[in-house]
RNA sequence: GCUCAGGUGGCGGAAUGGUAGACGCUGAGGACUUAAAAUCCUUUGGCCGUAAGGCCGUGCGGGUUCGAGUCCCGCCCCGAGCACCA
């Protein structure tokens, strides 16, 4: 069966085959131990109301080509798709309309799915997942509870980014230049009680794991920079006339003899204790001022560095010198110990500050190049450093810290830029955090009860939080309570004091917990006659999880999407393991990919999965498709290309082919409407090589010319290699070259007609299916094996050798015998008219022959 | 400022140190057609030349090499990421 049109009617053909694939479940897979598996993962989309963007099909087509190719090569290919559907836009839509976000989400998902099916991706839709589906987020909550149990989730009253525009707290990563990443609203600091995940405990593991993965270098580098590990030392400075010490972190202990002052961050806890009465007012003013400043203002590099004296002094532990202690906001409380030993001779920032306030600058490192300019920030040889003079920076670092260590005035240590992961969001449309807060006394009493039900995820140390003078402890739900679903409401607006909309839904919020039976009853429904000593009143956690949570582990869920007993079925993961290939945008280089690695390594550490420490062995980022004007597509610029319109006008095969033909997959490249007409023409040419004007399949040649056979075999080879190397643009141009040759030669023979369709199929599956069927084949071309090529046909029977004189091309030499000797080649070459001209009467200094390619005569 | 990636015709882009510009688009000319669309053929880096052929040419300046878009050094320009991280 086939669509049966006369001309290349892409609409009829594509719809016919899409229906065929659906009906026959062509792309559905099961574990099959007789075959090697290949797991291809796309970063799953957020199903926005705007529908598919023209950039989506780029990555999806790339992974689809690979999936279809690997299948043809005999692999059991898993290529699933799902929806990262929690998130702000659906919630804001709900705030505006009062319609539950799940309705809106379901709507958007169906649009996305329809669009993706219309492009013909070889996706196993039976494995479709959705992060907002309770059967999915049951396990997201379960993983959170594991983190909680293992002491990796805690609450902290910490300064967080509060965005008034979004009425929500944002993570550091969601704040760009003092404004929210989404919506571009201004943000301010605010103290709130938040859930935090201890990702910093995994800093070293996350760093170490990068060396074992095949990822783009830039992405690895970004993660390394984000983790920001540095090796250095804590050095302790005694405060003159005080019992206190100031701990400073430095990576340059070799410059300790050049310390001329200390600087504390304005938030440093010792400030109040050490400030001299005379300076109290100035200090107070300065500290208050810097608290008011936004981070943007504080970290503006262009501004001159400001600070105030404390009037207190510290003693340099290396030489006993008394130095001033200053406060300045160029020192960050969040890094190291929030205090630094300032070495203006060898640090740009300390130098700037010292210059502003007339503080002494001492040179303690000799620059090898003899440049005397200060500050000199490189390594060198120590001077003015007493017994350490003459040592290199490298040697001195260790020796000085060891020496100070003897008297407990220093310690070797490391520092990280990585902060713990703020995991709370004050939103409705996210996974509820499966925690109930109960009074500390109730918790203690319950925990010491042998019949305590809530042991499954109980941490060693209770997580507690004080509210209105009462201490509450976090009681973790058990697997049997999951999923904890979102209560219905029609008011999605967060409360003005920063709490999630869930805090307003009292029937859900307040519950009675039976700590012996595990029964949880809404307080409203609580029947007083059921009250007994094991019933305690609790308040549910109202924060929800960030959108990253659902995407941290989705690649595991595809393996057994309906599994009810575990996050992933053990047999399924034992077979499919982790993805062999992961493709998605570079915008997720740090956050998603770091968080997912963190969860994966955690799940590995607690034995939930045993498939290796890293989730994504091979990663690739597709580039961005720009508008026709070479700028980023945006509504305001009016340069947005709608994929539906492209499909309507040229078809899915043309869209797929064109996006792959545009240029290298990882590059940014502009869309061109004229360009897609080119590949559309190519598809029509293909059609016309198979089907005559009456719509009948053509008769092919009995055999092809040698020349054509060479091209066909080269094409099979190159297309295969190019797919493996993800060089789809050159694979397509090779197929064009092949078709041009076939066209010139007057058509295919039977063998090449079939082979050409097999290599075309991953790129343009619909037309390939249709023509494959019209050649008389049954079933889907998807199941046809990848063709073999004949290397002997690729080796040409004659060779074209370029003849150069002094490196300039002067002639071409064609030799019929590939094994012609070097001497004979020189003889033939030198006798060509246009070569003779240049070597005549000249002394030949050198003759070079690169076998089969070039002859070069070097003459005086 | 630091780190990384890149700079090739009118455009998107090809080129294991070996014919720079494959393939596609655009432009020009032609065939078919009453005409148009579609299709097909020729041509399309610049300059000189009727041609054969020659000279120049991969951001700029040097270098290595028989030979450089490709390797090395310095500079310029665009893009991305990080950005007072001590």
C-alpha cells in the first residue's frame, strides 16, 4: 500500500505514512537481549502555549536521523519523548484565567504532540511521560525524600532573591544582572525559610565525573567554572587587644609578607565586636548602605572601591606586624571566610583599594621578566619575605602554610564557588514537597515510639524550623502517601508575604497525622471522636519544587514509564542503561545538566541505580536558528518562522532536510526561505527519478556506468560516516551529488534505486517510505537494513594528479595505472606543455610527489 | 578584564598540510510554453585576455613548509560564557 498520488504530493504522502507508523506501532520498542541497545535522548520540551518553535525540530530531527540510522544498523533503538510541563507560564495563565494549569498544560501538550507527529519523528509514543502527571511526580517526590533522609535536604533562613513581579523566590541562576531570567523583573534580597539541597557535598564528585564524559569542551568548562574549586589556605590573624581571630582565605600564601591590611565583608559577624568607638558611626553607615545596594551595584567592576576603617588592628602571623582592619564591599561574605588578607603589591583589587585610601604597598614577589610594575599578580621569586626569600611562589605556598600550621595559624583548605541548591518555589504549579511540619515535642514523642509509622525517610537529625516562637520538625511522608497531589483551587496568586498559593488552601494545609498508622486526615474532616494520643496536628509544607526537579531524572523514567513499584524497573534499566546520546540546547550547560548529574550520582551512591556514576556519556548541543535577517527570532522583530507554515507549504521532509542542510549542527545559522526551496526541489527531483508523469514507477537500468557506481558507493559510505559524525549538512550534499550523477546518467538501476532510498530514509522518511513501497517492498523502510558499500567500486581506475611548479598549479596529469612509479610520474609531468614552460632552462632543486595527489617541481 | 569558539564569493556553507569555494541559494543567458509557473541546459570569486592562459584572492602582519584556509607567533573584529571568587 502507498499513498498513490501522481505528482510529489507531500501532504498526502506524509499523512499516509504517519498514520501507517501509528497504526503499526513502528517505533515502539521492548527490551530485546538479542540486540545491542542504543538509547537516544532529546532534552524534552516545555509545552508552551505558542506551540513548537522552528528551533525544536533541529535537535529532534538530528536525534531522529541518528535513531533511524542506528535502527537500520541493527540496534534496538529507544527514542522517547515527554513533557517538562511544570513551570511559570502555565501558572501565569492560570492566574489570568482562573483555569487550572493542568487543563492548559494538557492542551499545550496535545498541540505539541500533534505538531511533532506531523514532522514524522520515530518516537516511541507509548513511553510518553509528563512531569506534572502524579504517577510521574510521585517518584520525583520519592527522590526528594531520599535526599531528605540522607541529610542532603535542609531548611535555612537565608537571603534569597525575591521577585515582586513574579511573586516568587528565584535561584541565583534565575537572576541575570539583577533581574529575573523570566519576565525581566527587578529582584531584591529577602530572608525566607527555604528548602536547600546540599549539592556542595557533591562538588568534588561532580568535578571528577566530568573527566569521564564525552561532552563539548565549553560545557565542561562552564561546569568546572561554576563549581569553581580553588586550592588555598585559611590564615588566622590575631586581633590586637582582642581574644578573637580573623580567618582569611587565600590562594596566595606565598604573598603573606606583603599583607598590609585586612578586609572584612560588610556582613562579617566580627565587625560589631571589633570596631573602635571612634569609627562606629561610619561603619554602621557603610554596612547599612551596602546592604541596600543590589548585587549589580556591588559587583560593578567599573566603580571605584569603597570601604571604612574599623580602627582595629590585626597581627600578621608571619612577621608580627600590626596592620589595619578595613571593611569593604568588594569582599564577598559568601566566598571563603568573608575576610581577606590584602596584598596590594600582588592583587589588582587590593592595589586599587590601597591606592584609594593611601595604604602601603609592599613588593614581595620578584617578577622573572624584570617588569617592576605593581600590582604584579603572577608567580615569581620571593623577596622581602625573611627566611623564605629566594623560593618560587609554588614552593613557598606549601612551606609557608606548613610553617604557620605548626603554631596553628594556618590550614590548607579548598574553596568552591558552588552554592547549595535553593529548592523551594512559592508557586502552585510544581511538585508539592512531601513534608508535614509538626511540633518538636510531637516529633520527639513520635520518633521514640516503637510503632512510629514515618520511619521510611526519617533523617538521623530532625530538620527543624522556628515559627512564632515555636519549633517545628519536618515529618517526611512515606512512599505509601505518594503522590502528594496538588489540591484544586481557583486562586493561584501567591500571598503577599511570599508564601505559595497552597498556604491559602486550608483544607489541604492543616492535617491530623496518626503517627502510628500513618493516616493523614484534613483537619476540616477530622472527627473529634477519633482523636487519640497518636494523633498530632500538622501543617503541610507549602513550597513546591523548582522546574529543574522533574528534568533531573526523566531519562530513567522512559525506561519503564508505567512502573508502579520503583522509579525505574530493574530489568529495564539493566538493559537500556543510561542514554548513549543526549542532545539539547547549550543554555542548559550548567543548571539542568549539573542538577541531573547530582541526582544521578546520589541515586547511584544509595544503590537505587547501578548503571555508572554519570547519566549522560555523550552530549551534543544543537545551534540556534536565527531569523532570516541574521538576528535572534522574536515576535518584536517579526522574523519568527512558524514550523506549521513551513510544513504546510513544503512538507515535513523538506523541513527536516532543510534544517539539517543549513550548516553544521552545533552552529548558529540563519533561516532562509529561498534555501528551503532548494531542498524542496531536491525532493521533487528524487520523486521524478522514480515516478513517471503518469504516476507509474519507472523502469530502471540493468546496470550503471562505472562512474555512477563509484558515486553511489561513495555516497553510501559518506552518508553513513557523516551520520555517525553528526555532519548532516555534508551527508545531504553528497546525496545531492549522487542524484545529480544519476540524473545525468539517465536514471538508477534496481540496486541503487533501493539503496538511495535507504540512506535517504533517516532524513526524509516519508518520501522514502512511499517510493520504497512503490518499488514493490512490503513493510516500512524503517526496518530495512543499512546498505553495504563496495570499497572496490570507490577506488577509481584512474588518477588525477596536480602538477605544480614552485607550489603553483600548472597542469593536471591523468594516469590510468594507479601504481605508476614515482619516477614515471615525474617524467610524465615534466613533459606537459604548460609545465615545460616553467621548468625550461631552470635548475630543478627538488621534486616532490605526494602519492596520487600532487607533483611539485621546485626550481630556482 | 578573563576563558572559549569563530572570521572563506552576493548569501548559507565545503575542503585527512596537497586543484580553495563542494553542495545549495541568488544573479545572468538559453530551451520548453500563447504566457506564466514548474522543469531542463549553460554560466556565476575579482582583475587581464577572443582564446590558450596569466595575475590576485580564505580578517591583518610575520613565520614554519616543496606546498598553509588548515600548523606557530603577534594584532584586529564578531559571538558565547564567566565576571571583585581573594
